[in-house]
C-alpha cells in the first residue's frame, strides 16, 4: 500500500512552482466555493457565510476568477478544478480531493488520484 503522506509530500514538491501563492483570504474563499461545489454562489453569499467584509468578498472573488480558480456562471461563481488543487496544496484537506473527483467525475482511490497528480505536475 502506498503511504498517502509520502504522496502528499511528492504532490507539494511537484506542484510548488505550478500554483500561484494565495493569501489567507483567497484560501478561505476557495474553501467556501470548493465545499459547496457543484453549487454556485455570489460574492454576497461568501460575505454572509464567512468573516469577509463585503468589499473584500467582491475583490477576492474577482481576483480568483481572473486567475481561473472560479468560473462565472451567470451572476454566480463556481469552483474549478484548479481551485480544488490549490486548496489541497495549501491545506492538505482530503475534502478538496473528493471535490476534485466530483469535478472530474471519476471514482478512484485517493492514493491513485494523488499518484496521477504527482505525474501530471512533473510533466
């Protein structure tokens, strides 16, 4: 059996140069959007469910959308696979991996997905 912590370390080292740095506010917003996937939400809903100031919620969401972590769907925003990858990179939260599986519509073990992501990041 493959050790998940060793795979996570390999994932972190291969993806370090591929993902841009994120502020703590951006990570908090990504956590919100990834956790509600496949549902979408407006920046106002982010403001209501987190400790953001209203203007900060709008600025953060716009910045994440410009960097393609979020996708604009009408008036609402939806997390992308890049958002789930970045959240997993920053937090190591397994729920981000589960969301990524949901986004890609695949059913594999976490170890298999992590091994694939390590290879993908190395390419």
